[in-house]
């Protein structure tokens, strides 16, 4: 009788956890590629690194959406290096789809930016369905260059509310990042276990949800706490240069640049987190 009761309780526990696991598996995986520099004029090349910073900020902001799993920028960077695409400019839709399949994403976000001599910043973005190749959700926003983070926040909000991304079919939940039979697994082809993570203070407020084995769910993140201060173009460029130095393995230089970002914009938690991470390593 006791064995029967224990068995019944075990089955009940599985029945309660299973819906949460299925829900976690059904969340669509989204990857953000670096934004193209569509600026023009003699100073165009000065903004070449900004596309990486914009993508990183957008990834951090979109991770606040509990209905998505967002692939971390470091995964994207590693994949671009592996595929010899770091020197390439604009990535065409077919290449974006191929990259999406490698990282196990169902949707890719691609876009561009334009900065002019008058201080205006324009962001454009669109989504690509990796399975159907359909391009949708075109977005265009512009603002003055003294509020880069605010403009990215608007882009994130618009994408999160207008993408209307259907959940991944439960039958395909394990397909993200899967390697076809008979083919060797690639380091970049692993399931998207790396996602943007929350700051320590925000993590305390989150509830732990059941997750399938070897899957990491995106946790709510905010690019910066509410503040009346704005991140100007120079600070955004500093952050982008810091990312470049970090990717190149120049940790000391990267930390120096991240500290300059924090000195100009103390509220920006991602820069603080990167200083702590690089200082530990």
C-alpha cells in the first residue's frame, strides 16, 4: 500500500512539472545579428564597431521578455568567427537563416543603423523566420544620438510587442541546435544554453521555473535601471569598442573601456558585470 502511495505521488509530481517543461521548451529562440553600418559621409568608418554594441544592448533588453529565449552575443561572435564572417559587412538573409539553424534559433533579428553629422540616429530592424524564410516585422525608429539606449529600448519594446512570434511546436522543441545524424557536432551547433542573464538584484525577484535538462531559460534583464540620464553616442561607441577589445582577447584594454563607460553612465549594469567578469578571469 505504501509503495502504491509513493508511486501515485511520484506520478502526480511528474504531471505537475511536465506542463512547465513543455512550456519552457515551447518558447521560441531568438538570435540577434550585428547591425549594419548604413551611415554615409567622410566619418562613416568611425561607426563601424557600433553595430556590435547595438546588438549587445538589444539582446540584453529583449531578454526581459519571459516568452523568449535569447541567444547571448558571445555565441553569435563565436559563430561568426567560426564561419569566417567577422570581416564581412551585411549578412544576406540566406546566410542569416543558416546561422540561425546552427545556433538553434527559430527567429533571427537583423538590422542596420545610420548616424549623420547632425546627431540623428536611425535604427531599422526586421525578423527572419528560420524555418519558412519569411521576412517580417519591419521597424524603423529615429531619435537624437544623445539617447542611444532609449532608442534601443523602444526598438526592443516594438519588436517584443509586434513580432507575434508563434511558439515552437512541442514536437520540435528538441530540434534547437540539433546536429543531423551522421554529421559531427560543431561547437557552435550546441543547443542555445547561453542566454542573457539577470543582474543579481533582479534575480532575487524572479521565480524559479522548471526547465528541461541542459536548457537555460532567458531571465528578465533590463539594460539599465530607470534614470533621467541618457547614454549618448560617445558612450555607446566606447561600449562597442570595449566589446571589440574583449572579443580580441585584450582584457585589460576592455576593462579600461568598460570603466570609462561606467564613469559616464553608472547605471549601465552590463558594463559593470563585464568589468567584474573580466577582472575575475
